[in-house]
């Protein structure tokens, strides 16, 4: 059974998808998508030998070798130019997802949709979308096994379309759609984030060398979190 997290990722791929799952591990996601949609095709990319071998086995066991190509390599290097229409990068930190996208930019000219599921630091992915011509068309947040996961869906298009020009910084940090939807998991995330930020602020204020910029940034973030929780 596929995790709720990856099921939500799969639901954001169109029918007949031709996508790459970068950092595919066991290739559970491409197998699930291809088993549920006979017109889907995928490339499963893995940089590490162990997960690459697991992905090969999973694809073979499912009889999907003709529709899922498992490739060993770093990030988007496993792709040819203009090869896929969608890219999934899930289960890694936001900065790593951003670096994989940035280092493989030239492979993205035919990529209509990028689905990213950063485990930490989603703002770094939002910023990359914003600076690289991807419109953040939707965001999902869910809780599974005590963790809160965010899923960001970016389509090639006008990157500022989903942002309100007077609140871009706040929306890049918290997510324009997540702010609007105001779901329970988002509130839970903001509550724990507020506790962390308040603790960090108290520590920074006590430091021997006081970092005023850091204090200003933390105070700004704390006020945004309080606005959400009001
Ligand atoms: N995508 C799956 C998921 O969401 O459940 C697996 C996530 S797993 C925690 C992260 C996977 O990404 C690992 O299998 C790791 O080997 C792979 N990985 C890390 N950096 C990578 C890179 N630069 N290129 C390709 N795969 C990478």
C-alpha cells in the first residue's frame, strides 16, 4: 500500500503522464502510477546503488519494465533533454530539491509540471519556482505517522500568478495556497514552528554578540505565524 503522502503526489499527475521520479528509492510511486494508469510511463532516477537495485527489482516484479525505465545517476542528469513532461522529487530536503532542479535546468524545457515534496524548508522550493518560471498552482499539506508533509505543484507559467504583490515574502515563506486553505495540519505546523522560533529568538537575544538582522527576521516570522494562529 502506497503512503498517503505519495498517493497525494500521484493524484497531481495527469492521466497519460510521462514523468521522472528523481530519488525514486524503491520506485513505489512510478509503479503505483503505471499500475493505475495503463497510458502512463516513467523514468525512475536514483543516485545510490542500493535503492537503484531495489527499484529495478520492484519494476521487474510488477512486470512494468516496458513502461518504467530505472536509471542510475545524479538528479536530472539521468534525463535526456525534453524527455519528460512532469518531474517528481519527493522525500528530500527543500535545499536538495532546489539544487537538483537548478543543476539540471537545461533538462526542463519540456517540463510542464514539477511536483516537489520537501521534508524540510519548503520555502527554498517555492523561491526556485518563483525565480524560474513555474507557477505554484497548488499546495497540499497532510499529516501521516506523526509527520507533517507539504506537497508543492508548479506548472510552467507566470510565477507571480499565485502571489499577492504586497505579501510575497510571507507567502513564499508559508505558502500562498496553504495560507488560504488554512487546514488543520497547517495550523499544527505553524504552532510548532512558532514555538521553535520563539525559543530561537530568546537564545539569539541572549548571545554575547547580538545579531540584529537575525532578530528582525525572527520577529517578522513570529508575527506571520501569530497572524495564522489568531
Ligand atoms: N522519493 C521517495 C519517497 O518520497 O518516498 C524516496 C525518498 S528517499 C528518503 C530519498 C531518495 O533520494 C534516496 O533513495 C536517495 O538515494 C535519493 N537521492 C538523494 N539525492 C539524490 C540525487 N541527487 N539524485 C537522485 N537521487 C537522489
